C-alpha cells in the first residue's frame, strides 16, 4: 500500500524531510526540484510508514487504497516518475535523511529581522529564522489580514491548498514573532527606519501586478486580468468594487497557465458547490446570475507547450466539462507522436481523450484552444470579440466574447530605495542578498519569493527559496557584516502605532479571523471574509470576537 501525492501538492518538501527512506523526489537539493510540477513518491521504495502524511501541510498525501476516484490517476503520475525496478533488484538501502538543506547556525544571539510581506515566502522565512535561539522577527503587511496569495490568490474551490495557513498560524504563534498588519512599508515606515530597529530586512512582497498584453482594445470595458478576477473572487479589498462582467455567454482567457485554469474552472463551476467555500459574497452572487456558457482558454503555442501543470489538468478534467475542437485534437495527436517526458505525455494523453467541442454541452464548459496569437480586442463601448492570428500564419480567427481576461503571468513592482531589474521584474540579488548595479551587496537588504526569483513555482517552492535567504543573513550576521541597529526593537511598535493608529497586531488578526469564521458558521462555510479594510479594522478592535474559539479546520 504505497502512499501517493495528489493534486494539492505544495512542493514545500516537508514530506521529503519526514521520509525515513528517502523515497520522495525531487528533494530540494536535487537539480530537478525547481522545475518539478509536484513531488512524487517512489512506490517501489515507499515503506508505507505514513510519516509524510502527517508532515504534509496541505493534506495532499494518501495511501493508494484511500484515494477518491478523481485522485486515482495520481498513482500512475507518482509511479511514472521512477523507473520500474529490475526483477530481483534490491531496493535502495534505507537512509535517514539529514536535513536536506542544512539549517544555518547563528554564532551569537540577538538577531532581529523585519520581514515585509506575510505570504508564503515571508512566513517560511520567519519559520526558518525562529528555529534559531534568541531570534526575533517583525512581519509587516499592508493589509490587515496576513498570508498574501494564499488568501487572495488560491482559488476558493482549492480549500485543501489553503489549509497551509494552519502551518502559518503555528509559525506566527511562535515566541519571537510580531505582526505589524495594515502597515505599508514606504508609506507608514521607511526602509531606513526598519534598518534602525533591525539587523536586516527581508522583502517578501511577491509580484502584485500583471504582465501587460499590449494590444489594441486592451483597456476597453469588459477586459481585465485573470489575477484581478481571482482577487475579486477571493474578496481582496482592493478589488471589491470590480464589475463582474459575467452577463455574456463567452469569456476568452489569453494564456494557459494554472491561473487561467483556475478562473476557467470557477467561472464554469456550479455556484452551489462554491457556496460551501470562502468565496466572496459578491462573486458568488454574480456567478449565480452568470450567463456564461463557455470559457475559451487560448494559448499561442501548441498542446505540447501547455503552461498548466499535469496535476491541475487532472483536477480540472475531473471536475469540469473540458473540450477541444477538431483542429486542436489534430495538434494533440501530432504532439503525442513526439513527446518524450512522462509528464508531457500524460498531459497530451488526457487532452486526446477530451470530448469534441462539436458535441453540445449541457452545462457551462471550458474549451482549451491552441495556436492563437492575440492581435486586438474588438468592440465599441465594451469588448465584444478577440481577433487572433493562427500562430505563424496570416489566418485570422475571431472569437466573440463579452469578457476578455489576460492571464500571461504576474509582475513584481519596484521597491522604493532598492535596485530593480525592469526586464525580469525582480530585485537583483545573489542568493537573496540584494546587490547594486556594481554587484555589491546592499547592507541589510534581502529578498525572498517572487520578488527574488520571478513569479514561478508553487507555494512550497518558497520554503527552500526563503531558507537560502535566511542562510545568507545568518552568514552575514556571523561574519559581523550586519551592524547592531541603533534603536531598540521595543520602540518599533510605538513608532508604527504613532504613524498608523489602525495597526493590526496578532490579537487583532485573531479577532478578524474569529469574526469571519463566525460569519460563515450559519451557512456551513469555512468563513465569510470581510472585503473592506474599515470592516476588518473594526473586527480587529472587537474584544468579543477575539474571545471566540477558532474551529480546527478554518482556512483563509
Ligand atoms: P504562467 O504559468 O507563466 O503562464 C503564462 C501563460 O501566458 C502561458 O501560457 C504563456 O504562453 C502565456 N503568455 C505569455 N505572454 C503571452 C503573450 N504575449 N501572448 C499570449 N500569451 C502569452 O503564469 P500563471 O498562470 O500566471 O502562473 C504563475 C505561477 O503560479 C506558475 O508557476 C503557476 O504554476 C503558479 N500557480 C500554481 C497554481 C497551482 O498549483 N494550483 C495555481 C495558480 C498559479 P507561452 O508559454 O507561450 O509563453
């Protein structure tokens, strides 16, 4: 009964560290780790101890006898990553793994670090720092609620992925951890002021913007980006006033990464199933009234180049009606003849079995479409169609659509006072140390997550990324390169509160959290989120709410 990793794999590698027989790969120190779509359990080496099940922060690992029907394809997905053992061959000797990436060791006490951003990269950095004696971290976020894209970017029907917040709750409850929520670095407090109270500042601010598609009509009403739509669906206060635009039969999404699949799946889902999640009330209402019959996910390249990952494709085809037209079926057949690696072949095989788009659908569906290069968005007062050329030809294809969403990747924004590489949209760094135009380290400044390496990878990819940054800080601290801050950390709270009276601390967040969970209880939902900052601040101040008990399985 080997164990199997399924769709919600977060790739943080916790399972790798827990496995006594080294049967989960790629591990964070192996070359394939950064590019892997998920981690895989070797069914021939698994000793079935279940240690990985307890270690996994998102509940992605199950014994193969306990898989749901939708999860059964993951038996082959895991096994295909490994060559089958030769008959009679011995399994590799069990080897208790030393920590795969060695933890840094501080030689002296008292390191204090500010972390800007409370998404996965910031939380994993805090976790790693707090494994050392005498370290304190101050975590800043401009929203009154923590956890970044886990709260605002993970689709609401992926509640299991959101359960990573239970790990983050444990990290933020650790001794030495202080929250400064609803505080914007650069507005309420400067980088220099942070350095006056801390040895180092880690920016883990992610990539809050979108890559822009510069085509005519790109700013017509009825156009937008998939990430904005996901933020609105998730109740992010900056997007609460967004017009839904779901009053047309077809949506076209440009780009076919995992974000495109997320929006296509939500826009075609049965609203009743979403009503059991933490989706925003406004989005749920709009989806109930939606006229959408088809979402076309349009890629400029071939099926073999699909940017979505195999686990997400398996998840999509298990829950939604997904079709291909005859032209694209022919492309899939052609690509299947040449595809080499197992994951790509598996994706193409799934695509090849999809129903033909000519067969009428009984419910809203998703059409995956290929070789469509966007040229312009047509319309007068609002978008009414997208004009593409067939990639590498002059042939034109026009798709009517009332909503056109670009989903061509996130883009980070410059951080005032730090260098920025405009081309790759990251802060230039060496292993997390920010470097200036001459390649010299900028004292005290570090980065982790998407602002460090660009918008790629999964939630858990940020763990090894943050560990590398923390190792750099530890080395610099040990080498005496980080001068002691002139101000005591204790004066920090006073300074911040003077600048931002609506500061939300750990207790305030606990009160918001409890109030949201309480709002969801009547409707058997994990929570009903506040979508306006003043409502969050009011909840943070409510002493009654903070005393409410938090149910065990509440995620953000
Ligand atoms: P992505 O995976 O980088 O996909 C971007 C898509 O946009 C690709 O299809 C790309 O096509 C296309 N594109 C780029 N420029 C274009 C242009 N000028 N015209 C037309 N198409 C263009 O980005 P993403 O979907 O935003 O995802 C970002 C990261 O978050 C990824 O690592 C993703 O796996 C991760 N994520 C994971 C999950 C999950 O695991 N559930 C969910 C959401 C996001 P080309 O390939 O031709 O460049």
